[in-house]
């Protein structure tokens, strides 16, 4: 019997990515599949606190094991922006293109394009919280390339690659992915704790 975990997100892209890493080991269900229709606030100034907020809200609602994640793009020349505000960088509309446009505009005249994606997963298992982090270092490019992925993927090239995330198929992206690294830690933890 596979363990069921509620993934506290409404973002189908993130669900697809995590499912592709976890495979058949666990039954991952989305908020929608769990019959929950809320937009969970992300009011905090750190990825850790936002991830915790999301998982604790869902845990209180369902009393089931669940996890959430918060991911930010941290750009060196912008003092770590957009960071925790990555999804709403250009406003509450969470429009990917507007966010990219704002990012590239803010980088005009800068010479340092180093950036990293950072994911923090908050797991609530048997009423206890555990945090896992994954980081992917890379750089921002001024011209968008590729149509896959979502968010800032068309302007981010991970180190040791010459393609943007948006030019990669899911299998390729998974090799570099920050979300993959955090998810791997999550899976290892779940295995060690004999949850299936």
C-alpha cells in the first residue's frame, strides 16, 4: 500500500515535476484532488517560512501527511531578488512573462548574471515538520530561449549546461533541478522512516 501525501500546491507544473521524480513510490495528490480549493498566502520573508505556512495550513485542514514547497530565484546582482517574491515579482497576477521582463530590466547595466534557484520543502509527517533544501546554481541570460517549463526557465541556464531550463525536456531538467535535489532528500527521508 503506497503512502498518500497531499502536495500543498495549485501549480500543475510543480506537481508534474515532483511526480516525475517520485515515480510510483508514493501517491501524490494535489489540493484539487484532495477537494481543497484555497489559495494559501505566502506572507513571509523567507522560503522556509512560506513552505511551513503552506504545509501547516493544509495539515490543519486535513490532518493528513502533506508537504509543500517554496522556490525562489536568487540573483546575485539584485541582492538575492526576486527570491521569496519570485512568483509575484511584477505583481499579484503571477504572470511569468511580466516577471521575466522586470527581471531583465533590473539587470540592464549589470555585469554579474550569477543566479540560483532554491527550493525548500516542508514535510509534515505524523504531526512533525521536517525541512529539505535543494539549490541549482547558474546564470541569467538576456534573451529568452525555449518553450518548456515555467516561470523564469527561459532565461536561466544551470551551471555545466548550455541550455536554458525551458529548452530542456523534463528528464534533462531533472538532472539539474533544485526541486529534484530537495525532493530526493524528501524521498530518502521517507524511505528511512519506513512510511511505505
